[in-house]
C-alpha cells in the first residue's frame, strides 16, 4: 500500500483518521490560504484550500496525500475563521447562539505515485443548531482557551458539546474530518482500512 500523508497540522484530524485504522505521515502544507481571500463562496473556498494543501505536499512526496479544509458559516452567510482574541471569540459565539449554522469540509485525495497525479474530492456539509447560550456560560467557555484554535470559535468535541441542540449530518465533519466521506474516497481507491484498529477484548 502506498504511503499515506495527511497535509494538516491538526491533532484532531490526526486522531480522527486513526479511527479508520490509518496512521498517516503528517506533513504540514506550505500552501498560502491568504491567496484564496478573494473567494467568497464557502464551498468553493474549502475545496480550493483542500486542493492547495494536498497539491503542495504531493509535489514533495510520493504517496496518497489527503488534504482537508473546514469552514464554519454563520447564519448571516459569512465564513467564521479562528478567533484572534477573547472579544472575537465571544462575538462569534453570540452569532451562533440560538441559531443554526453550517459546517463545510472538503477532502481532496492526490495520488502522487502516478503522472499526471490522480485526484478525487468530496464536499460534506453538516447543519448544527445551538441552544441559547447565557452570556456567563459563553464567557466561561471562552475563558478555557479552547475557541482560539478552532474555526467558528468552538469545538464540538469539548465543552461546547453542551451548547449543541441538534446536528443534521456527519458529526465528525464538525470536529474537522468527515470520516464517512473519507472512508468512501479511500474505498474507491482500494485503500485498506481498519487494519491498525485495536481488537475488542
């Protein structure tokens, strides 16, 4: 089986992909996402970003490269990035409180063992509804520091799970790596999975 590379520094993505029994080599892409600042459509943006990350790593290494990008789109329609400070995190969460927002992820696979490179991709969208969050709880969550490395200012896998009323779609997408989509793409390329999962005792 070819070497699998994950073009992402995210520890959450690395942890999730291991659920498929795959332990990839992590290579942080040098792709400049600022070059995509002109793209306003969030779905077009995530696919372009995932493609850029995967292609940059595929130019350096031979194997199957997985590029991923995730964005959170507030009910008003604009993309919420990672908050830069406490005030930005509070403002983001206030936009999400009591409302439904979208999380879009793109997965791009690049097979750099062949020329021209083989490429496939898929977009996943999940709708997330938050409860009305009392301001004291919102500020207490921000004070944990968790929001600052997460798009949209929250992580469904941490304390913010208590804010989520409902999810329509793949929950793993909200964490940052849609496993249903990734499993399907890898299966289509006959990539073995689950071999490294621990056996049940």
